[in-house]
């Protein structure tokens, strides 16, 4: 199932946007994640589920260029039709540029992804200014538009993230990432720490945004309900290894691996 | 060196030992080669508290020679404690001529101002810098700021200006206003008023910056593009005043506001004391020249005009 052909030989819609090849990362003797391979297709939302400590976040950090994997490679198609780049072979400068333009990372804790002492408008506008926008009026316009899209009142554009609720901070973080039109978004527990009604709104919002923008996304979560709502395909991890992959509904409704069966049966039904 | 044999001082010429001066000159050469880049250097203890101009004084000591003429200004004035002390320091340790006339000086060490009189080719302007890293307030990690300079990732600096405009309607930074040097490095021009920023652009003089406490040297070679950061729809502007200098009537100089009584009375005078005196000597008079307070202000700077022994 894991493609062994070089993704560069594939044409058109058949080309994945991101291809992980035997990605492994070790913390000394212990395994962070081991031998993870998969392809992510344009417009696809891939969920990575598993219990705490199963290597989900480690994998995400490797895929998103934050941590260098000890083995394996991560290939990324920066623009449609372009050659695949092995992101860890790139000079750091180019990798950092990719991280700020072609993909985005939504952190579990908004404090990691936002500048807490910069206004909401400044937070959203930073990526635009990074890429060289120097027109205050247009930056502000774009920031206002994105705040509205993530359901933050335009009137709060000059408030700082500290003055926002947890749910709003999370939405602000999403606006900050999406403003530069990335091709790929990584989300680490985007709904962690939010109460269920706020979670529901955020999930609605994410679903609309992902579908509207045709984004590819990788969502790490331990919440199977989130996975069911948002993702097309699921990867189940245990002890740093992928134990089962498949379409979301298929994995959740007909789990094959013993661990997946345990995971799905552990969900509380109200 | 024969100078040391004069008996007045046991120190080497210009206080620093030759090896240290060589080290500083090497840093200066690198700084000139990469305009705006902060070169680390082994800052020495000077007989002056850190933060009082130890960076500037070390650079001056490294470039000065017996044939030089030195001018030292502090906030534009030649007669304040810091300026007087540093000037006397080099009179004693480097036996150089000193002057207050901008056009006579070959080296001008300055704190927080650029002289009003245009700088000329061949002159060296040495700035005292307290905080060389323009990104420090935005990004506390040194490793990260070095990467940002290395990769020219300067969006964050623009965010700071954005925040100013969003909150106050304009960029409220009035001193130490960040500039882009030679189209590449973003640089802190030391706490000069933004009024002086345009004077750095394409200046015929060599501009050297020394931060003693932070151990950094950087430079702007002559005829180098220096652009103050701004937005297309909020262009960079310098300060302006509604009235001319109270003493000399100058309308084109940077003015200090001086409180002259306890009833809210105030006047504006040139911060560049030599420029103001020159204009008065040429017969220019400001509206406040006959005023009692103006008398003390004008007089205060006269003794410094006497020739030094």
C-alpha cells in the first residue's frame, strides 16, 4: 500500500502533496516513532489517532519540519507540479520559508502559535509582512477578512490574544496560519482544552475552511469524534508504530487491529 | 612609543594596548565589509562605566592617531559631562587636537545625535550604542535573532510598526528608528532621533557603531543606502516643530524643549550646541534671544568655546 515508486514519476492528480518514507525518530533508546510511511493527497484530511505517548506529536514535528527525523525522508510538493523537495535536505533558510508560506502549523496550545503581546491583526498580518507586504491598509483588510472568516468580530482586531477566550485564541491561530494560503496544514490536537460546545463550533469552522480552500491537512488527535468529523483517512498509532490505516469510517466502524478495537470501544457513549 | 615617555601617563597611546586595537580594527573591517551586520568583538573594560559610551570610546581609540582632530558630542551638545570627559580622556591619552567645530573634526564621537552641519568625506562618525540588536525587544533569543538576520526574515520588525499604527494611528517610534542598510541588514541606528535618520543615507562619511556592553561593532561605509522602515501608505516622516530655535532662529535643526520657569514657560533650542552658536555668531537671532532664561542657556555653552591648552 505504501507507494514504492518515486512520487516524481506520477503525473497530475495522481501526485501526492506530501510523502513520508520510513520516518523514524528515536529519543535515545526509546522510540518516538518508527518506520512511518504514507502519502497525503491534495485536498485530503488525514487523521493520526492513538493514545498519549503513541508518537503522534513526534511524527507531526518530523513531518512539519520542526524536528529532523533520525531516518527516512519527508517529500513535499511546494507548488502544484513542482518537483518534490526532501524538506530536510533543503537549506534551513528555505525550510523556514516553506514553514511560513506553503504550510502552516496549528499548535495544541495557542500560546505556542501566537504572539501573545501583539494584537490580533498583527498576528494575522505577520505572515503577509513576512512575505513582503508593505501596505498597511491592505494588510489590515486581509486581517479583518480572516478574523471574520474564523468568526471573530472585526472590532476586536486591535485586542491582544490575552484578552481572548481559549476558543477564540485557537480560531485566531487558524486565521494566522491560513492567511498566507498554505497548501498544507498541520494541526496538533486543535480542539484540546476546549469545552464541547466550543469544540463543536471550531470543528464546524475547520470543516468549512478545509472544504472551501481545498486544503490538505494532517490532524493529530486522541479524540475519535473529532477524527470522524474532520478526516477522510485515519492512521492509528501505537508505541510509535502505525498499526492500522484506512478510510475513517472503515477504521472506526470495522477496526481490524486489536488495539484499534480497544480504542473504538473505549469511547464513552452518552 | 614616545608618547608614553612624556611622563603624564603610563598608558599606551590612546589607552588601549596595540593588540586590542588590532582586534577592534579587524572587527571594524569586517563591519565595513558587511554594512549593518553586527560583528562580535572582545569588548574591554574602559575607565568609564558600561553604558556610558565604552563601545564608542574603544572604536575611537582604535582609529585615532596624533594627526586627528576629535569632536565629542552628547545629545548634540559639546559641553555635557560625558562629552567633556571623553574629550579630555583622548586629549590626555592620545594627545590629539580637539574641537567643537563639526567641519574641523576628523573623528566625531557621538551619543544620540548626528551634527546638523553636513558630514564630509574623510570624516569618521563614531556612535555609542546601548542596544545594537533591533529585533531584541521582539525576539529575546540571540540564536533566533541571528538566524533572522542571516535569513533576512524581517517580517517581525514590520509587525512592530504595524502595532504602532494600529494603536496610535502612526509609527510612534521617535528614536532608534530601525533602518535597512544597503538593502539587506536591518540595523538599530543607536538612539538618535528619527530626525537624523535621513542624514545617514548616502552620507559621504564613514559611520562606525560600538556597543561596549553588548560587545558588538557595526558600520555604514560612505555612500551606502540607508532606508528607514515604513509602510507604503504610512511613509516615514521626521519630526517637525511649529517654532524655530529660540536662540538662533534655525528652522531646519533638531530642537530640544527646555522648561524655563515653574509656570509652564518653555522654549525650543537647537540640540546641536555648536550649530546654534555658529548661527548666532553669524548674526542669526531667535525670538527668545533677549529673554533672561535664554541668556543662561546661551552663556552656559560659551566657556567651552575658549581654546583648550
